[in-house]
C-alpha cells in the first residue's frame, strides 16, 4: 500500500481531485443549509425557537444524505467499529449514559424542562455532533483513507477541513452580531474549531470509530454552550 503523496504522481493527482470533490461537497452542504433555511422562513415566522427547529431538521436531512451517499459509493462510515466485544459495549454504554446525564442535569434543563429549553440542548449536544462527525470523521475520513492516504495525513486534512467548514456558518454570525467584527469573529471561530478538530480527531485516529468522536464532540458542546 502506498501511503505517500509523493511516491506516485498519478496517485497525487487522484488525491488532489478527491480533496477538491470533498471541498465542493462541503460548500454544497453549507449552501444547501443556508438556502433551505432562507426558503423555509419565507413561509414560517422567524424566531430563535423556529431557527433551532429548522436547523435540526436540515441537519437530519443532510446527515441522511451523507449516509445515502456513502452507501452508494461503498464508503464505510465506521461509526460503531471496534465495539463488538462485551467490554467495549459496556464502556460505550457507560460513557453514553454519562453524556445523557450531563444533558438532562444541566442547569437550564433541570430547572425548566420545557421544549423551548430542551430543543437548543438537543441541537447543540446531539444533532450537531452527529451531523458533523458523520461528515468529517466518518465519511470524509474514509474517503481519504480509500485513496491510500496515510492516516496521520487524513487526521490533519480532516481537521483543517473541519475548521474551514465553519466559515459556512457565517450566516449565524451575521444574524447574531451583524457585520460588526465579522472577520475577527470568524477567525476566532475557525481557530477554535482547529483545536477542537485536533482533539476530536485524535479519538478517531486512536480508537478507529466515529461514535467516540460524537461523544467527545457532544461533551465539548455541552460545556461550550
């Protein structure tokens, strides 16, 4: 197996083409998210609750699209890989239970368990981690590995793409803060996502499944709300 970009120029060209296709996919996902949301709010009153509800639905649909795309392209997602032993199942069950406990015992939910309070937590701590980890540490990770790219390079490539991808959330920044300090805000956001991506991706690199990344991502988002 050839694990280098430079050993074979033909493979290098194929790798570059694959990365370009991935970038186009990511741009398409963000544009789709923004366009669907804008069209939806032509017919639905805009408020924070509806914004979160629509975002969850859009992320769910795009997640299903990625799963369908992976099956069509015969790309394994490795969500639950290396979880076949009884010990690993017990371990992941305990960690999942711990994450759920953190969600339901968070101050906002424990003091006021209403749909208006629960939905933002569901969006931040459940839907967003599932959506982004299936894209990056499942689909994109395995697409790059299928191109015989060394796994450590895959780790750094997905981390960089993960960071840059968050520029696509500029619509949320504009709606929240307007155009004031937009460049600075996006720079800080992408820098944070780069560090988050390095941390989350390390679990994918070491543990070899993306479910662990979903759990870590969820944990970070719970405390980063």
